[in-house]
């Protein structure tokens, strides 16, 4: 019986394929951009060559629905994977609670380096703020609290 167990265990280990290298990925989120507002989705006028190339050469997820009609609850939902009612964000301007586990924290535990660049709008921009990108799991961040009004800083 002991030998059978060792034989089965050896066979199982031999059949396991080595894990592929972890993929890199980028999550792009834009306020007020509709599903059809990209070249790769067939928009006849808008030109999005960089996004088109990313869509052509990468893996696309075409069923990504907004959790709310406004930005803060949606951004919080993307960060936590939870419904806005579950993490207490009901309208724009709410802060992500410090006890929420974000996708960035989960990815860091899996060995990824994380970054947030652009509009945050779910917490403080102060480095010591409880809900800043840095305290929400992001290694690197260059973020704005809301919109950037075409600031040269972000250009």
C-alpha cells in the first residue's frame, strides 16, 4: 500500500507542467469612456493606436461592467472586487476604508510589482494618508485626487 501511494505521488508530480512565467498586465480605466469608444472595437472616427496594439497583442476582457454610475464607487469596486455597498462607497468622493484588501495588495503577495498612475479619487493623496495609493498596496504611484485639468505635470 505504501509503495502504491509513492508510485501515484511520483506519477502525479511527473505529470505537472512547469508554471509559465507570470504575465504582466495593465488595467486601463477611463471615466465616461464607452465600450465602443476605441479603434479596436470598431469606432469609425476615434483613433486609439496604442490601445489597439495592446488589444491585438494581448489578452482582452470584453465583459467588464461598471459597478456604479459614478467614479469613486466604481474605482473602489475595481480595487477591492466588492460591490460598493459592501465597502461603504455610495457616491463620488468617498474614501476607501483602510481595512479593505485591494487588488494591489493581493498582487504584491503573489510577487508582482504594482503601480497606479492617474486619477485615484478614492482617498488621500498624502503619502501618509490611510487610503493613499501607497498605503493601498501600490509600490509606485503618480496619481491625482480627481481630474487633472490638463495639467502640464501629467502631460
